[in-house]
C-alpha cells in the first residue's frame, strides 16, 4: 500500500476511535481546556503510532495502549488544581435542563471519584467502562490478567467508599 493510502487508513482509524479517545481524555482530565488539548494529543499520537502498527496485537489493544500512555504522560506533566477550582469549572461548563440535574450530579460525583483513584486503578476502571475485557486490558497495561482483576476490585471498592462518603 502506498504512503497516501496508509495515511488515509490512519485518519479513518483515528476518526473511528474518536469517541473512545474523547471519553479517555475526560476520564483523565477534568478541566475542559486541558481535556481538549489531551484529546488532540491522544489523536495525534495515535495517528503517528499507527504508522508503526504491525499487527503485533489487536488494533483495539494498540489504540488503547497509545491513548493511555499519552494520558499517563499528561498526568505526570500537568499541575494540580484544588478540588474547589475543578468544581467551579465543571459547574460553569454544564448546560443541562433542570430535569437532568440529579443524573448530572450523580455523573459528576462518579467522575470526581474516578479522578481521585490512584492512576493504576483509574486506568483499569476507565478501560472497564469502555468495555475492554480483562485480557485486552492486560495487554494494554502490560500487566497480568490476575493483576487487572485485583486492580479492578480495588478500584470498585474505593469508588463505593468514596461515593458513600459523598452521598
């Protein structure tokens, strides 16, 4: 396949995975401007990395590995905001009707709780929420399936505790 054909395929793959990229960025970044930047960084990194994809694993696994690696780098580089600033930014970014307010509050509490998880547990939880199975999560994160299961259990336990405290 010529270079132009490969580039078109890469663009189509990035477009296909755009919803997953957006959700992953939202799972790692709570601040809207930084989330948009992270989304773009993930898409660009994926587009570049697809040039090296040789079928060594499933495409889905490869995509998640790339976008989660970008997210980890982003977290290492980003500065911390206090929770009040994050809550204020979130409150200004919502435009939902009153009928959905309770559901939005539940969603916000869950997102906030996920953001408070340690990175190793947050990664597993975000992959699970994307519907990635244990074997594929193991490949994405480079850990055993048993370790994925342990981390997922710990993440669920911590989320349950955090949500009960904030209810």
